[in-house]
């Protein structure tokens, strides 16, 4: 099971920088910290976040300036956040 943590630097709704970590855990469903981390990896576009995922984030940061973090999972059934 993977969980993603994507940090953005945003100025007036425009994403200037992206950093994404992908974490792997030993369970699909868990309550942190009662889970074992199996690994982590720094990821970058176009792998993660994808342009479609960034579009979702863009909608949420309209007019925003500063740093923001999104934590999410990808559904294996359809690839959606």
C-alpha cells in the first residue's frame, strides 16, 4: 500500500515547486503510528504527482500563496486520488 505526501510552493494559485514522497506500508488500512513503514522514495512529475493529480491540487489552491501539503492514496481500481 502506498501513501503520497506532496508539498507545493504556491504563489497566487500558481504552483511554483513540487516535492512528492511515496511511502510504502505493510497494510492497506491503518491508523498511524500503528503501521510499519516498508520504504519511502522521493518522486517527481510526471510519475507522481501526475498532471491529473496536480490539476486537482490546482483547484484547491486557487488564490493561495505559501506552502501546502497534500496526503493521499491512489485507488488501485481506477487510479483516482
